[in-house]
């Protein structure tokens, strides 16, 4: 998927972000932030990802940045949904339906999940609304545009 980058983050900025979130970010996500700083995803069809377990398709809209506009800021979204999230989960973006992409921040390379918090998919309910997207962030094949 192609993104319009917010701008690379320094090691110092990533450390401040980790401190504010209270987690150690996985290595693959730290590298992503160093290279891009997150960004707005181009709506060109390459932003579409199939959720393997249910066959539903999401269209990624934003991969959150740090110190950017509130609607794209990783700290804003993680603070807003802190009480609803799994332990060590970090929201990293959302799709056009406002469902969230997240990873578990345990310090190792981590899988990326989709949280259908609005129950857009008929498969989603109070007991199941989290789905594995990819086993490694690199599988999203993000490129700068």
C-alpha cells in the first residue's frame, strides 16, 4: 500500500512515544516509524486487505503518526480507547469504516490485528470482534509515495 508519509521519526521521538504509551514497541514497527512516521494511505485498491479468518475486506485509511493532527495521532487514539483495549495493544491505524489496526507491544516483532469496534461485519459480536490481519507488519507492503 502507498502512503503519504508524515515524516520519519527519530530514535528519541520513538522513545518518547513508548514512554507516553507505557510500552516497548515491536522492532518492525519501530523501523516503520523511523522510515515513514506513519501516513495517509492512498485509496488506490492497494490499501485493501482481506481478513483471512472471515474473508471480509478492509480498506486502510491512516497509519497513525506521532505529533501530527489529532485525527491521525497515535497518542490521541490510544488514550481515547485505553479502557477498551487488550493489555499491551497499540492502535496503529484505522480503515475507512473506522475499525482499528493494532498490534500487541511486547517488544518483539508482532502480528497486526483488526478490531471491528463498530461491528461492521456480521461475524462480529461482543465475544468476537478482533481478527488477525498479518503475522508481520512487513506483510502490509507499505511504500512511500
